[in-house]
């Protein structure tokens, strides 16, 4: 049997074909790897974040702390360790848990959308809900919408389309009340959202630094009518900075009936309806750092204050300085210098928070800071702009 002899030209052709095939296969392989990595990164980007477990409560005996203080919202969760909490967190029906913002005036809307956009960016698995006056849905007359209403409707559309916010129109808390007045609306309307098991309300305006602690509170707490943030270290009063509630029709009707008897603020209404300290978030549930922080407290920071550690351990900062009508206003630099903290690290944190709010206001709402005027400041102060609602 004769042997097949190849000419040098044929050998060159075969070698060239092998080389081309090898390079083509290598190119295909690298493309496949890149494609799989892209798909994996895309899946990771759109997948909601599972909240970290709450710290396991330590046994606390009287007289150091009473039973109310040792309980989370309601009573101690029946789990053996944080891993059990983690597994439970993955099995939760997140469609029944949510964050909610309530706006009564046009000027409040941008800050509310900013907070909800932060939750979207931080991939919180909970729902995002926005309550606003139903009156804002009325069609424009022949002369069209006012500039204020046009901005409001644009922001409502942005919240729904870009950040997946559920928009819920609300009626005045009292039947027949003037829907054009902000005072006609109440946080008691939160209890009408009976499709949700638990809701967290944050009082703005503010800056959300980390949503994971709030997700953990929302996921692993027991459903109670009210779990408010304590207003004092002694836990003898409630704050409106953070509320976690279990909405029911019975609670809603009770609050409406109480509100109909006399004009009152939301804070006084909740103080009357829910007992303190029994309706406060437990101390150990808040042991994950500064869950809520007031910007004005930075002005009394100690010498040991560290700006980096503060940002890493803080969840939400409410921008509330009595001399400023709100972070929405562009106050003069000379005024800002007088108000900012003296401590260098605290000053860095304070200035960074206000600058972050300014940038996000433009990115989310497309709005510059409002014009500052001492007359505006005096008018807002006279109206109690910094009072608790």
C-alpha cells in the first residue's frame, strides 16, 4: 500500500487551516466566557439584595433592662440564630413589605422621590410606595397646569417609571375636608394600606446611606400596630423620624375617629393612640449602628468623632438644622460657615451630606436648589417648619 505524500504547499495549507481554526476557536471561547460573565453580572445587578440578619438578642435580666426593652417589635423572634433568620428572609413575601413616603405639599415631593430612588439603587427587595393628594390627579383647565403642578406630575411619572414606585392617591383624613390644605392630610392614612403586612416610613428630607439595616428590621420584626423610633435615650417618647407599622382597617378607623374629635398633629395623635414605651422599636433591634441620625447633632460631636466611621455605621440622616429652612435651599456660604460644626471631622460629614442632597436633587428631580431669602426663612420659621408633624 503506497504512502500519501504531501507537497510543501499542501502542508502549508493544512497548517494554515489548523492555525485559523485554533484562533477562531480561541476567539469563540473568549467571547463565550465574556458573555457568561456579562450575563452573571446582569443577573447580580437586577437581583434584589437579601437583607442581613438582625443581631441575635442577648438575654437581659432585670433590673438592668425590663422586658419591654429586651423585646424586638412585639416579642422576641422564635429563631435560633442569624442563619435561620437569613433563610427566613429569602422565603419572605416581599410584595407584602414596603417603604412608604407621604407628601402633602408640592415642595415635599422631590425629597420623597429621592429617598425612594435610593432604595431602588440599593436594591432593596421591598416595595416602594408613595401617598399623595388625590386632588393632584385632576385634569388641567383650559390654561393648562401651573409650573408647580407640571413639575409635580413629572416627578410622579419619574417615580413610577424609573424607580418602580407604586403611586397611591389619598383622600383627606376627614370626610369633606378641604383637599387643597396640607393640614387635611395625615400619616394616619398609612393604616389604610392594608395590602401590606409591614411598612417603614422615614421622615424626610434626608439622606439614606445604607438600606440593609432597614431591610433587616422590615424582614425580621414582628408585626405590630406601631413601632416608632425613640425620641430620647430614656425611651419615654416617640419620634416621627422612623415608623414601622402593621396597617389594619381597624387601626385606620380608630385613628380617623380620634382625629375627628379635635385638630391635632400626627405626633400627638400617635402618642394618644399608642402607648410608650410599648410602641417603640426595641433597643437591641437598633444595635446595628446609627439607624436614624439628625444632622444638627453633628454640631455637638465629640473630639473622637470620625467621619468615615460615621458614614459606615449610619443608615439614615435626617437633614434638620433649625436655622435652615431645609436642604432644598441654597443658603449663602457665609451663613453655612456659621452653622457648620466646629469639629473638623464632623464638619466634613455635615458638608458632605448637604452636598450629596444637592447633587441628588438635580440627578433625580432635575431641580436646582431653591432661592434662599431671609424673608422666606422667617416665614417658614413662623409657620413651624421644623416642628414634628
